[in-house]
């Protein structure tokens, strides 16, 4: 059987207004550019690094 890949559900809870350009670009890279928008992303080191960079603007709701 195929392995089931782990995912993270990430929701934007803070506005990108007034933030540095690299933080805005990171949110867009994660697919989050509006408040309360959620994405389910594969749990990889690169995604974890991006989430860590904007951890004050996002919430990790569920890990599966």
C-alpha cells in the first residue's frame, strides 16, 4: 500500500498589512493571502520553515 503523507492545516489569523515584504511573500507562497483562509499542505521541512517565519500570523490547526 502507498504511504499516507503527513499534512498540516494552516490558517492565517493575522494581517499581512504593515509586514515586511518577505513575510507577505511567504504567506503568498503558502497560499494564504487573506485572513481566515486555510490550506492543507504537505509536512515537509521547507513548509515548516515557511510556517516558522510567519508563526505570529498563522495557526497550525491540525497535524495528520
